[in-house]
C-alpha cells in the first residue's frame, strides 16, 4: 500500500453534509469485478450532466479549471456515510485524491480510506469552512500542506492546524502497512485463543 | 468496578489482544459475503496466495444484482451483472464456502438469511462487506459492515483490527401505538438526533417497547443503526430470541444448544453498566413515520408536513434541506398526505420478512392499488417467499395489483439495471432515500410496509389507519 507521510496539493471544496458513498460512486458505475477503472464513475451523478454521454457539468467543483489536479477534498460532516462499498475509496484514489478533510466521516468509509493510503482528516466545521474560503480565492496557488508525521495541516495563510487520528490508522498510513501480514505475526496467539474459545463456547463453532 | 454493557461483554470475549496502536484484534465468528462485493475480496485474496482460513464459518449469497423476475438465470438487467454472479460462484466454490446460489431454495438477502438460518446467533461476532450487517444485532449478535479489504483480512485470519467504539443506549419507554412499528421508531430516532447521531458508538436498544417487539421487528430496528452512523445496533436476547432460533438449520442442537442457552443468559447489560451517551424515547407518543428528503434524518410523520429549512438553526443542515427540497420537488409546509406517488416498493433487508409481508397484506386484502401506481413486492428470501405463498399472501398482493417477485435486493438500489423511473416519487419500505438510490433522479420516501401498502391504495402518501376497517 502507498504510504502517506506528507502531501501538498490543490484542494477542492464540496461542503455538503452527509455525502454518501452512493454519491461518491453510484452503484451503476461499479461495472467490473475489479478495484480498478472506477475513477470515471467518481461522483458521476453530480459530475456529469448526462452520465451516459459523460458530458461534464461545469458547475461541479472537480470540473472547474481552477481546481484541476485537486488531490484534497474539503467535505461536510458525515462524509462517506452509507453503503460500505470500498469502490468509493478506490475511485477517489484512482482519481488522485490523497486526503479528505471533513468534520466527521462514516466509520466504514474511514476504515476503507486508511487501508488504501487515503487520509481521512478530521477538523472542526468552522476550520474546514475557513480552509475552503482561503483555497477558493486561488486554488492552484493556495495549496494545503498536510504532514501526518506531526499531524498538522498548513493552511495557505501560513497557520498550522493540528489534527488527531487513531494511532493504528496513523501507523498504517505512515508505513503503508499490509494489515494482514501484520496480523499474521500474531498467528500463534490467535490459534491459542481459538483453541481456548472452542472449549469455552463449543456452540459457536460450525 | 462498574458493570459491563452487553456490547462490552461480547467485545471482551472476542478480544484476542490489544495492539500498541490502540486497536484490538477481535475474533470473528462468522463472515457473510455477497456477489456485489464478495467476489472482489475472494479474488484479491486468491491473487495474493492467501487461503480462506476457516471456510466453514464463511457464507455467501447472491442477492444484490440478481434478477427478481420469474424464471431468472445468470443474466441480469444490470450491464455486466452476469460477470459478478459468475465470478462470485467460481470464487466461492474455489474457497470451499457455503454458497446460496440463484437456484438454492434458501437463497435470499444476506441479512435475511443469517437470522432465518441461525447463522447469526446471540453473542457472536459477524461481519459482511455490506453496511446493513448491523441488522443482526436484533438477535444480540455483534455484527457490522466492513469494506472489501477488511473482508480479506477477516477471511485470511478470522480476525479484524478494530478500534473499540463507545457505548450508547437508547431507552424506549412506553408502548408503540397499534399501527406504529419498529421502522417508525428508528426513523423517528434518526430524525430527532440526525444521521450522525450514533457516530462512534455501539448502540443498545432497551426498555419495555423493545421487549415487546418480535424478533423480525428488532432486526428492522437494528438494520438502520448504520443510517444513524452507529458502529452497530444491539438488542439483548431474551425468550423471544431463543424461541425464534430453536431448531434453525445452523443453530446449535442438543447439548450444544443447552450450552448456548447458558451463555446467552449472561448477555445483557449489568444494572450498573456505564454508557457514554444515553437517549430516551417515549414510544407511546409516536405515529407512522415517512421521510420527505434525501437523508434518513429527513423524517417526519405521515400526518406531518414538509419542514421549512429557514427554521433549521445550523447552516450545513439548512443548505442540505434546501437541496433535498429541490431534488424531491417539494415546498415547505406541504402536507405529506397530499403527495401523489408513482410507485410503491415493499422489499429489502429492512422490511421484507414474513411479518412485514403479513402487515402489508392485511392492508391490501380486498383492496386495489390506485390507478397509475406501479406496485412491487420482493420477498427478502426464497424461504420468506415460500412461507408467504403457503399462507396465500402472494394472491393478496397480486389481486391488489402488486407484482410478486423472486427474492433479492431488487430495486432497493439502482445498479444500472431495473429501476424506478426518472424523477418518479416512490414510497418504499427500504432504508435509504439518497439521491438516485432507487433509480435516476428517483424520489424515495421511506416508510413501514403497512404505510407503503396504504399509500399504494390511496395513490398518495397515507397511513393504514386512514382506511376504513
Ligand atoms: S436490500 Fe438494499 S440495503 Fe439491504 S443489502 Fe440489499 S441493497 Fe443493501
């Protein structure tokens, strides 16, 4: 997995609350049994005037030249709520998004992010709006600088804002860890637990 | 030391170790997959050369994109749907897991099968790459939705790394009035505290109103815990749970059943358990609910009105409400009862069990769907379908003018195949009213099966109580 240590990039504000994973990638855009080829369907319901012909909707933020090359999204509360589809994260990652800053996230979505090298970064609502206001004046110049090592976002106005992230998630991102390999290091402990548990709860085993 | 909650007890028993990073390694008792997200996980695991470690604890169904018309086969109306079905079949066979295939008499929606077959049990941990896995909390199982990558982890190791959620309790006092259901209760809760109201918490429902609910209603209640952003929902098991599970295919039998009962008798929150957040609801004050907007938190009552965004104190909420009004083509102050509908849908893991179909049929018996309304009923599983047919419910539905389908998720969501029409107004027993969830620009109103049936008869939103007996 691609590690996330520090990232500087162009941000795009999408400050709606409760942006659900159906909106991030509509189910009809999940066309193959694969994690790839999903970015064209990203935000398809909002991004295109007509999803069939892929005519871009000029009013959608990611279609605007000012935000071209955006790698950071600024979102509203409960970002990524709804369906557990990891395709939402795969689509964002393939599109080039590395970090989403929002007041809160859907829990499954946040888990999916860190397992794919995307940083779900929580800042309070007022601060997200403040960053958005700074960014929109000149998105290509007014970039955000995110430092996961020190858990800080450097805003275009030069101010640094701290954030926190569950340490497990932080380490996974910083080191690009493969959680399965990591867990398999505890295999002996797991097997021992299973053996004891089978004695204690025989009814729970098939 | 203070007592432990039901959630604490299940969690502690499954915690193998705590990690330096603050997460816990949690033993997973059962894993359920479906053809929409399961094939990706199984294939990716196989590509990495990792076997499924305990295949006997893994189940897979075909529910999301299968066709629900009679005589169905692998062909679906969703472009490339067939590829998902066949890839899942192949991967499931290769992994040696129990697959409820299209032609299996037990096929159905994952969260309908799990309780019905006794795959989910009180005190077990169960995960599925599907957000509505929390449904199974209605039996007292700790069940939650995960992504595909986490599913791979669970398949390869029978464990997951999870950060422990906090404890929340919703005390439901009083008695639900006749005609007001678990669906109305959960819509009310989300409407009152917001779609983010349960974030970061494992949520236990308790109180006399919950004890009075049958198991299927508890499953409905917990189904929508994720729409409240909770980690999961839980109801402590009781005699009803035991009666429900006894003799089910995968439930323990004989001495193992006795051992299970002994264990389950401990599965309740201690009197002095501590909760980080507590809410109270007086259920005797509730009435049939319906949503007006594009988030489950946009809930009101059938007798109520479309709210005015100007009255919303919070700016984010206000703009979301305005957006929802535009999308739904509504004006503040409109009576919900005046909204004409184009279609009615009874189905989904929320409300397509036998008791749901009975409730809808009780409304439809001897009545007709209003002219111009497309009405569809999709049983949650093939078993539910057979049981309903044995009672003659299918005839009540079809004589009223409803389509009677094969089991599956069907038009609960739009995957590019069959859908509700463009900008059509649909009353639906499902759980999500998101933009375009049921079809391109489709306008979904969530409600209980009885309210959906009554609305189908009226041709507008309405409650069953408005019909003369
Ligand atoms: S019925 Fe609907 S909500 Fe339930 S699992 Fe199927 S698609 Fe998801």
